[in-house]
C-alpha cells in the first residue's frame, strides 16, 4: 500500500525532479504509518502498536520510489504525460 501511495504521489507532483519532493513524500509516508500505528495502539480494536510495522510502512516507500524512477524514464511516462507539461 505504501509503495503504491508513494508512486502515485510522485506521479501527481508536477514539478521536475526536486530532491526535496522525495523527502517530503517520505516524511508523509512515515507520518501516516506512525499515525496508523498510534491509532491502533489507542483504540485496542484487535490491533496493536508495532514498531516493526512502522518500519515496514516506511520501507514501502522504496519500491514506490524505484518504480517511479523506472516509470519516469520509460515510454509509458511520455504517453501519460500531459501536453501542458
């Protein structure tokens, strides 16, 4: 899920390559994963807070980022690219 979230967010960001963009999206993924774990720990609805799950969520950013880098250099990117950009 986090790989897909990262990929789609990178695709939606219209700016050219900006290294801050990657860090911002990484921090959003980290924050979202952490928030979900905190909510699971607070609500006690059959799920528990797990630090390892936060790590897994954050590591999910990497496949999404790699897929974006591959997509960015592919023919498909030129097909889906808006004519205004």
